[in-house]
């Protein structure tokens, strides 16, 4: 019986290794701006990042926003703060401007709902060990829109998706779809 189990385990292990080696990363996202015209008065409460095999991910949490959060994400030569026009330095080979149509404050009281400070790295976002992300900066929240800067290694393909109560920005590690 032991010989039968040992033999059965070898093909399963070989199949798993083959699958891992031939799995390609998604491609075709492009590097052009992505937008959604929806909007909400629900507030930004958190921004977080994650590492994946094929891409790095930035998530903006907007509890209560549902799928009604608008966004505009695109590469810019330089990040400029809304309202003042003041440049906000962002490190990296390229800069993605991430705008969500949701304030980082309570519209009724004006109290901050996200602890970001203009020109500073995003609170709680540690990019140590990321393949693509290099820097994050809070650019502000002005007239119901929150503006972030995301420094990346180079101008790479990205996608933006919206799921309930959050906007997700994925930036690929490369153009070829290889890991």
C-alpha cells in the first residue's frame, strides 16, 4: 500500500510544478488613464497596499460608498495638489495620480476621516519589498475628491477596479506578463 501512495504523489507534485511554471500574469491592461464618473459623499477611511505574484496593489477604502465611487487614475509628469497647484514630490521612475471622488473628511463636520498629511507618505503603507511600488504621497482632499500620488518603478500597465466600498489599483510588474 505504501508503494501505491508514493507513486500517486509523484504525478500530483509534478503537475503542480508545471502549472506554476506555465501560469502567465494578466496582460493587456495598458497605461492610459482609467476613469469612472460616479461619486459619493461617503468618506475615505484607509489606504493600504499589497503584493501579488504579478502586480502590486493599492486599495482605497470608502465604507458606505458601495459601487458609487468615481475615480481617475493616470500617469502624470508631476503631481500637483488640487486647489493650490503646489507640486507634491513623489519618488519613482513614473508617477500615477490616483483620484477618488470621495472626501477624506466628514462632509457634515469637516473632521478628517483619513489621517493623511499633504506631501507626506500614506500612513500605515510600508512598501518595503515591493517589486513595482516605490513611494506614496497624500496630496489632499479638496471639494469632495481625495488625491494620492503613487510612485512606481517605471511606466507600467495598470488596471482599476471597484468593488463594494473600495477602489483597487493594480500595477503590473512588467509589460510581458512574465513573473
